[in-house]
C-alpha cells in the first residue's frame, strides 16, 4: 500500500509545495510565502465563549501575546530557510472585499535586517517580471527560457555558511546525515531508550569518569606521570577500583566491577587499559579530558581554496606527550571498535593537537573497552579528505535520512521524524499473467 501511496522522488530540483511547518525543516534556493494577510499570518484566534482568558491562562493556555510572539518567531525562521531568495505575496481582494495585510509585512525587514538587502521599488520597472514580458521585449525567443535575472519583490539573503566545529558532529554526519540535521540544525533532543537496568549511556559516562579521576590521582603523586609497571600494577588497580566503587551505584557493584576489573579467567576493561599502559614507555606529561579549539590549516579546501582554515573544537579523553615531545592521542569507546569509514574523531584530534603543540603525532588510537582492542588511526590524508567532503555536504544542506547501516534506525531517537521509509525506493511490483476464466 505504501509503495502506491508515496511516489518515489527523483533528483533535488523542482518546486516543492509544502505547508509552513514542513518548510521549516528544509533548505531551499527560493522560498515563496503566500497569503500574507491578516487572519492568516498570524492566524486568527477564536476566543472561548465559556471561559475567560484570565482563567484559561491559569491552566497553561497561552495568551494572545504569547501566541503572536510564537508565530512571529516561526515566521522569522521561515524567512531564513532559503539559501538565496525569499518572496512574499498577499491578495488584496477576497470575495470582492478588500483585505488587510499581515502585520508581519510591516516588520519583515526588521526580522531579517542582519542578512537581507531589499530591492528598491524604483528599480522594479527595469526587471523582467514574467516570460510574456520577456517575449514582448524581444529578450528571448519563443523556444528559449527566460534568462536568470533578479526578480522584483524578492529579498536577497546573505546567510552565513554553516560552520560546524565539533569533531563529534562531523562523525555523526558520517553515520547518518539526517541525525546530524535533527540534532545540530533543528536542536531537537533525541528520545532516550528505556532501560530497566544500567543503560549504556550511564555506563559510558561513569567509565570515562573513573578513567579520568584514576589517571589524575595516579599522576598527582609525582612531578611527572608515573609509568605503570609489574611492581605497582596492583597499587594502580586498587586506586581505580576504589574510584569505581564511589562512582557506580551500589546495586550494580557486583556485575559492573566484574566487568571493569575482571574475575577468574577474565580480564576486566580497566585492567586491560592498565596492561596497555605497561607496554608503553614513560611520558613527560599527560592531559585527561583535554578541551581544545583549533583553527586547523589544511592545504586546500572543499572548493579548491588554498590554504583552507576550519575551526575545530573537541575534548580529548587522553593526550600523552612522550619524552621526545611526540603526541599520543587516545579515545575510549565502551562499545565496539569503530569503523574507519564513519570515524574521523581521533585522527582529527591528533591533527589539531599537533598544530597546537607544534609537535609530531606518532599515535592516534581508539581503545575499545568492550572488544579489548586498540585501533590505530594514522591515515591523516584520508581524514582530511573526509573532513572536506563532509564540510561541503553540510554547507550545501544535504541531510538525507541515509544511515550507513540500516540497523542503526532501530535504536535512533529520531526515527519518528525522518520518515526514512518514504524516501526509499519502492520494490517493483511483480506482474503475474492472469488467464481468462473459461
């Protein structure tokens, strides 16, 4: 039924006729708003004949002022969904009676003063207003299209290009462009999954806190970070275990402590991290939960500009600087080891910190605590290519509901918003030969 109800879309061009609420979720080259009349923009409010306004407000009903303010904000957002132009229209007659223009028309320039330039009325006569006008003026032949020229009554918008600066946001776009759009453009909260016990989100946050405080307290006992050795291994485990008992809710102690510190024949996640540290040499300095913001310089940008600078911010789980001054970047993952095609966080962090510290990056590693696996990412050229392409797609407004793996939709908090199933190609209907009844 669905494959026959919704026709498949082809291409990104053409005219989209949609309502105001749906338009706020898109990005278009030209937006035409019609019906800018009183009673439509803003909509006419019917007052309740049984209850006075002051009584309804006590029950949470919005006042006329609040409703008008809300519609004004929504109108302002509509003005800004266009990449280039916005046109507004109103009808002057309705059933042979003159109409009143919307109050929003009076302050439309105030709503968009920071980003718009109004075409003056005296220049209107010099502009082509229709194809018939162009034909009469001899500007085009009957079999040609009207040349692209400014259109009267249209506001020329100069919108700033989106400047995504979070490395985590770039990575989210690689996993699903629409999820990035819902979170970072629409600023919608994702619906949390309901868990009867300890949720993965809680576990991940607490594990990061344990590792942060454990490394900080261990390093605070000396002027330089102490190396982890066979001699002090038990002491280090005791320190991290004590912190874990303080962080983990008591009712989850038995299972979570076994998960982190192991049992007979089983190596815990934090034990594995400390064992990894024992194989590495001494470090001169260690930063945990290190925040940064870097104006990263690349040789060229997504449109060929050279050099290209992009502002990147983030928070690195751990940065070690060895005795030779080289940088080692680590990011903890409580889930499985990430795939390189949808991750650029750690190598991007390493590129930024190498520029900040004017040092050489020798190691950028994901530490998967679930798989007990260290995944190195030293492919900085590939990361730069991913960054440029992702930045270009975001800047051009490409946010299709297209996760890199379909099963991610099962746990997505935006599944009710994206309507991914409508945009997918419908399966062809099988045609069966019907024999006549004899």
